[in-house]
């Protein structure tokens, strides 16, 4: 991973860099680095309360406030540099709280540990406990998947000296970022939030990084932290069976085309949710004679220049692909079932300014504080805009806040399609914001749809022939290539594995297509099976998936640490505790825009239950995962 370069800004060079610096993060970073609290003057303290709804440059600071902050920053950094760029002093907790409070406002004592965690300053789980969490020296763990969640699991197990193997079916680490290499693939959350709290050396180049930059982050982390030695690439797990007599899991694998097996004491699933492409059930789909593929299986061997291309779907992947290929194809037909709500994000495809990038790579601690400020803005994000007010009657919205958000989004549509009232109608969702996934755009999407050789078809598809898509209104759209941007089988957790637990329990039969897990991590009848990014741990309005994965693996470590004191070799969530937990999650989900009856989205299983999303606050999730409620588990000696 990229390391900090020596700090070398001075004079005009320093002033130029500071002109591009993000001040709401820079000033607390300087205070932490120098111990000089004059960096935190109230004159330039940002008001971050409304940043989630309508982000403003520099946290909304006035030009005068920005100027004052830059003058102070130049003074303090010049003084620090003249002293030889000393290491940051060790700061007492009251001072750290004061610095954090510059970003967060008054610091709630109950979330101090969370704030320290996100700054990379928290004491790691198990650091002060017995070696290997008190587990026997021969205790073995299998981690399934070497994507974002699997790597964070491996890092924690490695630092604690717990023997483990990461089983990855792909030829590289990186998970979804290995599989999705379509044109335009990039993050739609800040890359700083999509990074680990303990690994902030990354040399990000963009505000929302493209796929290759994200993939490089995970590959460099795995190499620099010594994790590759634990990874077996090209290894697919086909089945798992629990041996009650021995308290071990037997895994059936295929490696290099050859079957093999493995026996371990615990399994951590990190297989993710968005890795099983879904092709639509359209009559005649197999009859199409030309090239056709899903965005997650992009055909780079098929040149699109001058061809008649149809893209079915306008979800997240298609939304990124369409502007990228529009300039190459002869004609582009976009088949849209339901339009997405779009958050206008001017910096979506922008590179970080050179001065900001230079400070992030050379000023110690700035990377962490930059990430921390973005974490705080997103920690609750727009969650309150998605909560249903039962008394609200305005159609197309679920509360007054949700209606206000809709009005803002519609105003942006008015501007984007000012000369195309036909597209304005087609691109206006008829559902409340946050009923489905919201997408980011810097204006390119609307501009692409208004190009002369691009057309949007909203009439439902009736069938596909050898050379065309035929819609229910009888229109026939002749095509050379079809690209499916139709999403994934997200609710079919672990469906590529046959999983047999205690007493012969079949995981998929037990779930019945409706996955549930205690804390999103543990399932009754399946001892020592833990999940990362499991049921009801997805996020759409608040928080960070990376944060949730870190919280989840730390909770799993606490579970493993409880085995010894309980005199046990294995543990599983009780059926009663799991049922009670799911009822609580479901009750809150019904009060969210995406959980309403009649709303269709990929968050729901075939039964209509939301199996994906966490409906409470990020802080709620953090709090519930800080301790293991032993009374909610069965322990097996």
C-alpha cells in the first residue's frame, strides 16, 4: 500500500496546497499532529448537520472563514516543519474528545469508542486477552471469500495468531471488484469510507474511485499485511457438513478442478450478497443470435463500435455502463422498467486536486481525519428521510422529510431534462425516495440519454427474438448486442453451498428462501458458523459497509473468546433469541420506505420480507455488537 511521502510543502507551495485542502478535516488533523488547539477556532468550525441532504464544499464554511482557517493552518504547519516535523504528541482523552468534537459537535460519551475506532485509535479486540483469544493452539478457522469482508477477517485472525485459511474461488483477491470489470465500474460511496479504519495509507486518486483503484487497494493491503500467505486462490467451497461428535466442520472443495476436503473448527462466511448475476425471465432470451451478457460478466472481446446495442435495466451497474459505451456504439436503446432516483454529485468522477492529494499522502494523520469527517457525515446520513410517518398522506413520499427530499430531487430533474419533457416524464420515479437504491451522477447520465442516437424505452418487454427486443406495445427494436444490467440474486444467501448443520439441519430448507440471522451473524443449528455481510446488514442511507464488516468480525472474535470461559468448543444462537431479533428488525423495517407493502426492490426475498437492510441507526448496530449475550447462545462442550 502507498506510504506517506515526506512533507515538503513550504511558502507558495504550501499556500497552493492549502487552497485545495478540505478544511473540516485538515484543522483537527493539525491539532492532533501538533497538539495546538488554536487550529480549532470556532470561527471555522463546520456545520455538518445538513451535509447528508445537500453536501456543500468545505462543510458550508464562508469564504472569510476558509481564509482564516488557511492562515492558521499555514502558520501551524510552517512552525511544525521548522521544528523538524516531529511525531504527533500523545494526547489525553479529554483533548482527543475536544478535537473529535470539532467535527461531531458535543461528543456523546457512549460513542467515544466508535469514534476512536473510526480514527484507527481504538484498542483492537483481544489485544489484552490471552494468546489466540484463549483458543487451543490447533484451533483452525476457514474464511470463505477474499473480498472486502474476508480480508478484514484474515487481518484480525492474523494479528491474533489464530490459524486460518481464506478460500477464494477467483484467481485474485478483491471479491466483487474482481468480478465486476465493466466499463465505468466505480464506487458510489466515498472511497475513504470504503477503506479500513486500520489501513489509511492508501493513495486514493479520486473522490469516488474507479474499479481498478479499489481493486488495487485490496490487493496492496493483502500483500503488505502478509495476508496472501493465508489465501488459497482458485478454491471453491461446494458443501459444508457439521460433525457434532468432533465439533468440526468438514468442507468439500474444488481446487484446480480437483476435489479435496478440509476440516476446521469454525467457518466465517464472507461470500457477500451481490455475486450471483440475475438474468431476466423473458420469453425467447436464449434465442438471441448475437452476443449477450450480464454486466458482471463483461465481454471485453466484443467491440461495440458502430453496433446496435440494447441495455436492459437501469440499476446501478447499467447506470454506470451506459454513459461509458454511448460514444462508441452506433445506436443505444435503454430498456427501463422503473427509473432510479438520482443524487446529483458533481465530484462523482472527479480526481482529487493535486494539492489535496499531496497533503493526504504526506501530512501524518490527515488521511484518517479526512475519512473520519466523511464517516461522521454518513454515520446517520439520510436515514431519517427514509423513516415512514404513518400519518403522512402525500402520495409518492413517506414523510414530510421524504417529501422535501423528493422536491429537491425533482427540481434537479427539471434542470437536467429542461429541453426534453418526454425524458423528464420517463425518468421520474413514481415511488418514494429510498424505496429503491438511489444512484449518483454528475450530470453525465442525463446528458447521455439526450444524445441523438440514444433512446429510452419504458414499455414492458414482451419477448426477445433472434435479432430484436419486442415490447408489449408491438414495437420491435433490432439489435446486434444485448447487455443485461438486471442485478443479482441478492436474497439467496450462500445458495452456491450445501450447508448441513447440527442434527442434519439444512440451512436453505431452514431459511425457506427467507434468510435470517441473529445479529446478522449467527444461525440456530449451525455451531461456529459466522457470517459477514449476512442477512439484514446491508446499508442504503447511512453508515459504511466496511465499518459494518469491521464491527461484525470484532463481534465474531468476542464470540470465539467466550468459548473458553464457557467450557465449550462450539456455540450457536438459540432459536428463541434469533426469532426475537428478527421480529425486532422486521418491525422497524416496516417503518422504512423500502419495507412498505407494494414496494418492489432487490432488498426483499420472494416472501416480500426485507432480508438485506439494517433498519436502525449505525450507532445502534455498533452498540449491540460490543458484547456477547451468552444467554442468547447454546454452548457445546
